[in-house]
C-alpha cells in the first residue's frame, strides 16, 4: 500500500486541510481521506480508517520519510491491523513512491485543485472523498496496467495493452485466487452489488454534484460577505 499526503493551499498564514492518498500497487484500489493536521493525533485514526476501507488484506505499507508516517503510533497501528511490512522511500528518490505521486496529481489535484480548504471543513471534505470520490475511482474509473516485454535488444520495457485497461475493482476480480485476498466477512457478491449499484455515468454525475456542493461551502467560508 502506497501512501502520501497532499496539502491544500495556505491562506492568510493558515494551513489548510490535508488529503491522505492511499493506493494499492497491485490493483490501484484507492482510498482518500481529509485530515485537519498531519500530526500523530489526527493521522493515526485516519490511516487506520483508510486501511480498514480496503476490501482485501493489506500486506505492506510504504510511505515517504515524513514524520507523520515514521513514528511509533503508526507502527503500532499497523501491527494491530496485521500489516506485515512497513517501508519508506529513500531520500531524494521520488520514483520510490511514483504510483501514489502520480495519483496525487491526476486524481487529488484534478478533483480538489490547489486552493485553500479551511480546516473546519475537514469533515465535509472527508465525506466527499469517502462516500463519493473513492467509490467512483474504484468502481468506475479505468486504469492502465503494465506488462513487461523483452525487446530484440534484450531490454525489458513496459507496455499497456488494451485488454488490461480496467477499473481497480475489475483488476481485483481478475486476480488468481482473488477470494482468498478478501477480508473475513467480505464476499464478491456484496462487492458486486456496490459496483453495479449505478452506471459510470450516474456515478460521475453524483460525484460532480457532491463536489459542487463542497466547493460552495469552501467558497462561502473563504468569502463570507459574498
């Protein structure tokens, strides 16, 4: 599981809310949450909720070198959740966490932008990410999945064949022995019902509606006289 933080902009010297972005490197399953501050007090409950939101067991956790992740409380939380490995990126090696970094830009920034999100709107932002955007990403947004092929020169290259373009949930479904990866009490028939509850068009329109409502709250908070 790859994890990173995305900061909203500052305003009048005040830090905005932060978004925690967690992406599975195998299926590209993604869970997002908002947090008031990137301190242990706020981060640990949010990280625990994000790990718990994935329908499959999380085997490893990889972050950058930020102190919000590299601390005893996060390590204790992962141990409690039976996450076996905890690794971190090397200094000055941005490619170590390239998957989640790319999702920061083409998902988080695309949907939330760079503008300031007041901290008191963290619950509303979190509700949008949890209840609307994350389900859209996992069940309705197709991703590219690579295969490595060896060229005539002996070098291995990545290709992204059309038949491997699928949603994260479809990728999970396609894995050999997929049912064995699910958490206890979770079955594919229940997940199928969630995935097929709306068409991609319907889900997209619902997320756009929820995003518009969130941005109206943010605009009102930033310009109360308007």
